[in-house]
């Protein structure tokens, strides 16, 4: 939806950065190429960005650029931090998942077990839905199992998590971003989360 986008002009006005800074950060891979979206406007072709993602990313760059080099910052922010590994105590320290939820959803895991980035992402996504009131505690296990089974199939391509309910019972689906879905009247779409947004939120906790 257009309300989820911000034009390049508005972005520069809101953030106070220059055209040159924006494209330098793009060259340094601090801002993904995929976020530069060309669309027709009344003035011709204009560049737009995913509003929440780009504003969050620029805020992070501005806060960190004086402390680390742009190359180091790009290393931290790009990709999915595949080499990063944390234990349960790190989850709690960083506020990724609460103690009660971790106890419920990872009770079988040893305290010294090391979790990869994607596993952290799944916990953090379930936590966000629970806090929003979209997910019940007892439904978290099914969501985590679905994410573990299917998320990797998208191979880093943008996808959305959809939570829907029929007669109160929750089901979950992953679909390509911007894919339209239509349900019969007995199904209610309770939430739709862009997983790219969840990735950015998690990176913000870890950087």
C-alpha cells in the first residue's frame, strides 16, 4: 500500500540527510537495493522506500556512524547476521523473549544450546504477536514449528507471515510479500507481518 511507502523527497526532508549520503550508503550496502522502489507519480517516475524499514535503518546509521566505520556498519546491518549465535541467557538480556515465554517455548533446549539468527527471529516474531494480543501462549509452539519448517524455503526473498482464525482456532501461513490473499467468510485474517520488518527489529536489538 502507498501509505507504507515514503518518497525520496520526503525521506530527505524528514531525516535531514543529503542525496549524496543516501546513495553513498546504498553503495556501501547499508541500504538494500531492493528498498529503492521506482513508481509512477504525477511528476513522472519517482523513488519510494518501505517507510518503517528505511526510517529505522537511517536512524540506526546516524546513531552508529560516528562510532564505527561504514564498512563495519554494513557488515553488521547487511544480510541476516548468519554467524551470530546466542544462548538463552542472551535472549533474556537483550529482551528478545521474556523468561516465561522462553521457558514455555524452549523448555526442552539445554541452557547452553546455541541458537542461530533465524531461530532468534522466530522467537522474536512469536513474542511480538503475543504482546499484540494476536497469538495465544499455547499457539506459539505451532507457529514456531511452521516457521522452522517453511521460512528457509523463501531463501531470503521477502515474505509475510499471516495469522488467521476460523472459529477461534489459529492457523499460520507464509506468503511472498505483496501477494494478495482472499478468504471465505468463515476465516478472519488476524495479522500480517512483513518478516523483513521483523528481521530489522531483531538486528536493532543485536547491533
